[in-house]
C-alpha cells in the first residue's frame, strides 16, 4: 500500500454530480493511459514572432519534435508563448506540441508514459511533482527520473473561500479561522478544502495557511483534489468551503461572485517559487541539444512575458478558446498586481504579482526545491529519513539553466548562488536551507 493510501484526500457522490472532482489516485494499479486533450498551433493573435536565426551545426537538436503538457493556468504562459511566438522554432525545435492536460494526475500519467507510448516528454508542472515522480511516490512505486530545468514563475496563486465566511473576515492571518471551522464541524458539517494534487504546491500552500492559523489539515478538515479549471464550478455548487489554485480561477470566482479570495500567496511567502519546466531525465540525456533548445525557447518566452508592454497581448493569446477559454480581462488584472478580493478589499501591488523573469523568477534555486521536499516530508509524502539534499541535486538542473541564460545573452541575470538564503513566511517562521531539520522540528502542526 503506497503512502497516499493514508491521506485524507476524498471524493464523494455529491461532489461528482457536477463532474468536476476527481481524486487522482496515487496508488492505482491501472496502467496509465494518455489523456492529452488539445494540440496547439499558432493563432492569428501571435503576429510578431521571434526572428528566426540559423541554428549552427554544433547546436542542431537531435530531434525537432517534443510533446509538452500544460494546465490552463496563467503560469503556463511561457510554454504557450514559446510556441505561439516561435521561440521554440528559433532554436530548431520546429515540431513542438504544447498539449492541454485535464488535471495534474493526467500530466503525471502522460509523463510516465512518455511520448513514445502516446504521452508527453515534459510539462509545465507543480514544482514538487518531479521529485514525487522521480521517487515513485505518486506512480505506484515506479520511479521515473525527472529534471527541473527552469522555474516558470513566482507568486500568482491564491486561497479562496466561500461567501459564507465573509462575516468572519477570514484572510491571511485570522484568529477566527480555527473557531469558525470548529463551530461548523461541531454542527455535523464536514469542511472540505480543495487543492490540485497531493503534495503539490497548492496542497502545501493550503496546509501551511491552515496550520499557521491553528487548523490541522489532516484532522480538522478533509482535503480533496480538484482540477484547476473545475474549482469555480464546484465552489458554486457548494462542494467545498475553500480552495487553493493558480490564476485565473480565483479571479473568475470573484468575477462570478461565487466566493472571495482570502489571500494571495505572495502575501503568504513573498516571491515564492511555484511552477517549473520539467522534462523526463531520459529524454534530456538522450537529446541534450534538443533539451537545451527547448530551455532557451522557454527562457526567451519568460523574458517576453515579463515585459509590461506585452501583458495585454499575452492575455489575449492564452485566453483564447484553445488555451484557457477565459476572457483576457479576467487574466490581466491579477497579472498586473491588481486584486479585487471580493470582500471589499483591494490591492494594487505589482511586486506581489506573478513574475516570470524579474527578481530571478526563472532561476530554479535549489534552496526552494529543498523547502518543497522538506514540506512534503512534513506531511508524510516523503519519509523523514530521506536525503533531501541528494534528491534535489539529482533532479534540479540549474547548471543547464545557467548555460541557456548565457546562450540567450542573459548572463548578467544568473544568480551568484544556488540558494536564495533564509526565507521568511507571513507568520514569522523562517526556513534556513542550511538547516532544514531545524525548520521541520520547529513546526507545531505536522505529520513527520
């Protein structure tokens, strides 16, 4: 029996009535099947494309084709823009497919399959997933080594809750959260908090927020798994009281007046790491030049996405039906740091908005990956005896990031260290990557 059989990730008949909630079983004995839903091709919106330049014989990729997955989230934009604007093609990868995935469980399944078996070679992905997949923790014990080549973004997620909690003024730091939840629970109602994947970033943000406010995520609430694009429909249906997901789904919830944003994750941990660009290790090892070409295309796309002059066009491109199927206006606001929480509060702070390149957002700091692995140890997704540093050194390929950054003329943006140093969270807790054990031991609510 795998470790996830002990989790409180639940589905119920009531939730399935809207066809939205699906527990992506991490202990299923079924053989994964490809569930890629959408293949992308350039649109008319992408008028100004990257200027093609001849690829030297020395840099010519071993293959020109790759299949990359994405979930309909704003932080997938670099992969979409790299495709639409010709950045992949610029480096010789003229046959890249960027394929919509139905859920993070689907992404996992298709990565395990690999493109030769009808799956994908890599993806826009929750940063902890390559670690969990590499160690076989979400794949029935089958280890599929992965590499993280770049961080796709920092910030840009949120925790949203039902309108019923407005009177309690639940927000980032809330003394009323524990007592409010206890009152509901004592009345016989189960509290459900939705996340997108067990052990993924949204799961960890939700757990950190709850525990920092005195709520045990394993004892006081039920944590359920819902694909990002289906969060709003399930909140409308009353299937959960809270969810954590990336944009634009929190903004959509507020726009439809079906709930409100308690906090944006930049408030929980400023400039926190979020999604990554990850590839199967065997694909990279077999096609090192093609992997580098993909990475250079992604990095150039991140630079393009970061430019304020490109934000509106970016939203028009990714908001199209074949990508997100979301009105561009519902993507743009929070991308610029303008937040309507939906409960009377507003924010206009670009420094807390999603970043693609600014402030070393693209660089995959090993210290950040170490925090994710440590948090997954905290909640039992990894064993407490895991050599976390060795695992990070195996999966994190910041060396390739540096090589790609130099190649595209961004050598000046390479950080001087693989660690960003001590990180401080909203509740005053600090994470020192030089001593993750002390951090883990100092946490009051945990499973480890």
